[in-house]
């Protein structure tokens, strides 16, 4: 125990940086939980999709046509606020964008509108692709990455 205090005394800036990082992490997690925001990983999203979740792709039509999750409904983010009331509140909903930023904003809007089971895909389509999960382009399904 004595060596810990000696280390902290000799490396004040390092210990201070560690403590600040720790408190920023705790604060951001508490804020996320307080807002009710639920970000799910691609694997969890697949489980929800298999349990009849709806997918809303918030990217523009061009990005959507380059590749999207099977059965995703395309509602560009700039039109989302006007069209969100057309979505069903009875089934889980997963919002998807390129990186997860716009989908986080969309899920916040949905939760304020009474959607209890609205989720954002953590990392967006970039994370979906990195996980090697299938995307639809046109009428074909292709898998990014190799599966064993």
C-alpha cells in the first residue's frame, strides 16, 4: 500500500489524468442511463431483428442503396421528425445511421414520443459491416467479411 502512495506522489500528472478519465467515463455512463438511451451491439441487434424488430435506416437514399440491413425502412434523418409518428410502437425499433450519431438523436426523439423499445445500433452501419453481417444491395444479399 505504501508503494501506491509513493507512485502517486512521484507521478502526480499521471494519477490525475487517470482520475479525470475515470470520472468522465462514469459521468457519461450515468448521463446515458438517465436519458434512457440504449445502444446495442450488432449481435444484440440481430437477436432483436430475429424477434421481429423493425429497422429504420436514417441515411440518405444513395447510402441506403449502397447497402442496408435486410428489411430496413429508409427514412432520411432530415425527414425523420415528420415521419416518426408513422412507425409502430408495438414492436422494438432499431435506428441505424453511418456511425451511430444521428441514430442516437433519433432514438431520443422516439423515446420522447412514447417509444419504449427504441434502440440505436452502436457504431452504425460501420460496426455492422465490421461484424461481417449481411447487407442488401438491390435485390442481392452479400456478406462482408469471412465467416467460419
